C-alpha cells in the first residue's frame, strides 16, 4: 500500500513521532495505521504521545526584536520546573528567533532550527524532558522602534510575562517605561477605538443596570452612564491610563512629551486563559519524579 503525506501527518499527530519515523512505521506495516502506532510504541518512538493529553499551562514567554519588528512566543510545559531547565530555555530562545521570520504559529511550526522544523524540535524535547510541551501562540508588533520587556526574567529575554511596545519615533527609555507599565496594568487595548465591541456593550449594560437602581430620572441616569463609561475607557485603554511612573500624566501624554507615538503593544503571560488542574506541591513533585 502506498504511504501518502496525509497518512504520515495523521500518524505524527496521533503519536508525536518525527516525520521520517512515522513514514518508516507506515512502510513497515503496509499502511496499517494502528499497526504503525504499535510499531512506534515498540521502538520507543511514540513517547511524546503519552504526554500529549496533559495540560501544559506553565512554561515561558520569550521576546525577540530585530529592526522594526518584535515577536513574543509562548511555549508551554506541564510544570514550572521545566521553565528553569537550561535546555528548555535554549529551545524557547531559538523558537523566538525563528519567529522573527514567521507570520503565524503555523508558519513558525514549519520554520527550521538547525535544519529541523520547530514542530519536530518540540516533539524531540517532549521525549527527552518527559513533559508535554506546546507552542501556543506568537504575537508580532511593528513600528519605527520596537521595545521589549520581560517581567521577572527566568533568563535573558524570557520569563512569565513578555511585553512589546511599538513606537513612531525613537526613544528606547520611554518605550521601556511604557512596556513596564503594560506588564503591570494589562490594558485591554491601545485606545477606545480598538476595544472589543462586545466588551464595551457588556460594561455599558452592567453600568446601566447599576444606574437604574439609583432610582434617579432617566436624564440623570444617562449622564451617569456617560461619565462611568468614560472612566471605564480611561482604566482599560493603554493611552487613557494614568502612567504608573507619573500618575499626573496619561500614557498618551507621557509618550507625546517624550517625542514618540505608541502605535501598538502586546502583553503575553504564560498560561493566561488555560484552565489549570489544581495540585498541591507535593503531588506535583511526586508526579515529576515518577516520570508520569
């Protein structure tokens, strides 16, 4: 039976095996998918597959900047221990550097590190380190100048929170201060115009109900809602927020005073949005030592 590229992909997705190993397994078993899975298991080449169902919500965010482009990538692992692993850190750094030449996570998975696709580099690391790992996302920010910041860095250019700030103009110092501000305040968007309309409507609905409970006339309630929404926009948009380094200024004014304009930003935090299974510390250590 002829082995097709689609069959190889299916087997790789199922087992986490490398491309050549998957092709060989299918060739050896005459295209029988289940037999190929078993063949890989007997050779110890499907080790990564045993890890693939586990929640990977720890790991690192790495940032890289070249010219007017900055990228932040999140690579997840199961435990925080792996984030301190020098081999894991080196891999994450290489992935971030490769991301400078990619536009999407899919393209990044196909990008090469020392001649091997990023997806296979990850699979090999899973087998060696013994934890599930995922390349979860990458974000890109561009500008005349892009400044990066990592909060509580685990190693150079990587940690739990990575921030990129794009500027029109050239002032690295204010760019770094704004990046630190973003790390601390986690704004929802750059400006009011960029806010998710669903978020705006939800907030307006809540504020409307709160105002109506006051029992005041409709005309007063309308003014209350306008004032409260204005306050909301100040709190959740980067340009409208009070600058943490000088609360007398908004971030927009601080940037203007420094001779730059903020054109974009990104804040990526490890594990945000992932539902984590709660375990006590002793159980986590026991699991790590057992290799399961």
